[in-house]
């Protein structure tokens, strides 16, 4: 919780001075390499924006009493709000006020990263108290060229194949959305560091969406090297564990997670977090999302109520166990790969075929042929078991036999 307390209130957004502090604080937990990418850098169809700096954000009534002050909570300003200063009527002010009727006491979190807007976010109950009067707006913000920051931690395994574990540190003054995933990954790093691993694990901390696009477009992640990815977020609140499948729906990581007890499985859809960028055209990294209550299922999402009262430290630890179980189980399964270069192997040569041909085939023939069919180096015993609906233990006996004859590796 100490780490959470340090990070929680910082003005963490796409680019900000506090983003430097965020990664420095994380660097005290686990070794982090900080990659910097300049404002204006093209990332596929996107461009890294400027840094957002807030000098002042106040709304005063006609008597000069402060109604809103962004010093109290940075969520009071639309994230990336531009400057505005003037005396305006409530009618003129209204289109610049954002509230959330579902949670009338909470300040909503609204962003306007890529279009110029100014505005305040206010609780609905406070909004109802505003009188039909004049108000003084003073929003003083600056936009400067700076760097988008990506924090990376690596645990090298025996293989060059990589597993990508990412979370995002943007979303100031909120915990479950984003920050809980960051905390979980720092804990996961410490646990995995102690193990002897097959895959290389790369942990990334960045601002959501533009961070993933930057890493992918600037070569920090090479999709061809990636075995699978997991996006870690919303792991602090809720009772049930949810897993959103990869865009493939039956990748090895999907099959592994599906077999862990007490997990609710959700199908992929192109909404949500960085799984969208990882799964997109031209990238196609199989990416799962392992969460507690997903973002669209809790009312406090994107409001000031996503705070220390909402989340529970035990939840993050419970989810950490699920992540470890998933990663370790994936490590234990190896992919089945046939050694012959094309065509079916000549089974007679290996004493695997009956000596006199008879019409039809036995169940064993069919299982054997399916295993050979699917042993292309992308599937493990569990995957093949699910594809042909035959128990893993039976498949494993066939595979051991193939291996003993030098047909499979
Ligand atoms: Zn969010």
C-alpha cells in the first residue's frame, strides 16, 4: 500500500512532469529502464502529444468564493484541458461542466487528449447547487514538447521467445483502473525473478493506448518474438476473477487460463485497454486480460470514487497468485513439433502402423493422426486435447511414444 500511496495522487497522464516521478518511484521497487520518445514522434497513424502542465484551475462564483479548485483534485479539470479565463454565465459554463448522475458525489474523469477543449469535472450534487449567476473561470495550462516515458523491466529466460506483461500508469487520482495493475506487475516481477524461466519476460509501464502504440511502432516490442501478452488492470476490486480471451480465442494462453479453477471467461472484443493495440491489424499478438471486475462492470470506474476505499490489497495479492499460476503453467507445457519436413511420416518405419491394411481406422489411429496433424510447433498437449476432445493423459502417452521414436520434439 505504501507504493500505492506514493503514486496515487501524482498527475499521471500521457506526458507530464509527474510521469518522471512515477517511473522513478517504480524504479525503487524493481529495476526499470526508462525509454523516452519525443513529442511529435509518429507512431503508426498516431503522434505523441505534448506534455500537459497545470498551473491553475479554479471556478469562482460572482462573490469570488472558490467553487472548484484543481489543487483539491486534478480530476476537476478535463485531462489535457486547454487554458481559459473569463467571466461567464451559468448557461455559457454548462457545456464545459461534466458530471456523472450514476455516482452523484463523485468527480468524473474525462479526457480530451487529442482535441482542444477546456472544462471542469464536478460531482452531480455540487452541480445542482450552482445558482443561475456569473462565474469566474481561470484555467491556466501549458503544452510543451517533452517525452513520452515507457518503463521496461526484463527477466531473461532460456528462450528468445518473449512474454509481454503490460499495464498503464496514466489515470491520475484513480487506483483500480491502471495503478492496481502496475502494483501487481511489480510484485509479479519480484516473484518471477526467483524462478528459472524458459521464456523471457518483459514488463512495460506506459500511458494507455499511445504507450502501447509507441512501443510497437518504435521497435521496443517485436510481435514475431512474442509468445503471448497479458494486460494487467482492474485487479483491486471485485469478487470474481475474469479472463478476456485473446483475439484467437483458443491460443495456448486461453486454454491454460480456462483450466484454472474459479475463473469467469469472457470472449475477445475490440474494446478495453491495450489488448486492442496488441491484437490489431499488422500486430496480432495473442493477448489476454486477467482482471477482477472489468472496467465496464463497476460504477466507480473513471471517477474519483476509484480510490483507496474501493480497492483491497488482498485482492491484488489474490490476483498475483492467479498471474503466477498462469505464467508457471504456461512454462510447464511445451509445444509439440513433428521432425519430418512435409507429408505424413512413414509410420511403418517406426512400427506405428498395422502391417496388413484393413478398411476403416481405429480410435487410436485417429488420435495418432490428429496429434501428428496438430504438431506444428504452435500447440501443446492441452491445446490438442481441447481440439480433439481427448483427455490430456491419453494424448501424452501417444506423444511419449512418438518422442521415443524420434518423431516429435
Ligand atoms: Zn480507464
